[in-house]
C-alpha cells in the first residue's frame, strides 16, 4: 500500500541502540575458565589413569614374581628335607661303621682287663651305642673293685658304675658274688696306645677263675 506525506515534513529516521559489551566479557571469561578447567581435569584424569595402569601392571609382575618365589621356597624346603634324611642316613652308616670296626677292639680290651683280674669271670656283656652293660661273677668283692679300677685305667671306658653286687645263694660250697656294672665306651684317639692295647688278649671274655674260691666258713 502506498503512503502519501501530506504534511510535507521529513520523517526522522529511527536511531539504533548501542550494543552493551560489558555484560558479554564476564560470560566470555567464565566460558574460557570452564573450558580450561575441563582441559586440566581431563589432563589430570588421563595422567592418573596412566599411572594407575602402570601400577596395575607392576602389581601383576610382582604377583608373578611372588608365585615364582613361593615355588622356589617349596623346592628349597623339599631339598632341605632330603638333605636331613641323607645326613641322618650318613650318620647311621658312620655309626654302624664305627661299631663294626670297634667291636673287636672292645672285646680285646675287656678280655685283657678280665685276664688281669683274679677270681673273676663275665657271663653277659651287652652294648647299646656307647653304653656297655656287664654281668659276671667273682670270688670276692675285692675282685670286682679291682676289675672296675682296671676298666677305668684302660682309657677305653668312662663312668664305670657298679649297679648291683650280691652273694649267690644258689652256689653251695663256694663263696660267689654276682655283680652288674655299666660303663660308657670312649675309644682313644688314633695314634694313642692304651695299656690294654699294648698287651694282646690271651683269654676270652668269659674266663674261669684262676684259683678256687674260698669256702664259706
């Protein structure tokens, strides 16, 4: 539609309002801060995530090493048990070897001691390890005391102790004493000659009395 200006006056132009930029600047800073904060948080997150993954990997490696060490520990314990069994077997073999090689020396030593003791003879001799139990008979108490003294002086025995001495009531016509004693075997070191070793054995362990025992009376 056409409009006609009848007044002949010029219509003033509409003026523009100025744009207020003061309110936009804080919003811009806020947005930039938010973006910067997101970037920093993202960087920290990925950094921590990377460290977490590295620690998890390290934990897996340590757990694998722990498993290997436990297996090695079990093997070492098994080897220790086998070592103890072998050491025990070796000790047993060595003990048997010592007993086997020292048996004849022991018999010779006791036989020599009995041969030098008058009116005394042995009936039983039992060895258990280093302990020796002896039973015998004699015509007098002094013969038993002399036998104990000879055992001590031989250098082959320690802790010679008399267990029992009593008169044999079953023996008629002669006076006889039965005795029991114990001793600890301590063989002399190599190269050391004992008095009994210097004189070879000439009589067995069980020897008859050299003279007739005294009669009761």
